[in-house]
C-alpha cells in the first residue's frame, strides 16, 4: 500500500464514522494516516498542536480504532 492509498483508506474509514477523528489536543481535522516501517500511523501533523500525538496499528482500521479510543 503506498502513501496515497493509506491516506485515501484512512479518509474513507473516517467518513464511515459518526464523529470525525479530531485531534484530542488541538481539534485539528483530519489527522494524518501513513504507513511507516510496516505499521500504520495516525497522528496530528498540525503546526499549532503542541502534543502532536500518534498511535499505530497493524492495519489502517486498527490505527484509526486506536486513535478514536484516545481520551483528551
């Protein structure tokens, strides 16, 4: 899966959810989805976010699920 496919899959996964997966620290939308070293990463890439949180998963869906389980 290339970077564009990961981002498209992440956006599609996000669109299926009832609530957008906003960054719990700065409220930016949408967070970044990328594949790095065999793991899928969802994280905030906003220049205004002091925390820049990230989570990973073995699939795009697993990474988004972990991201949405985060508490602010």
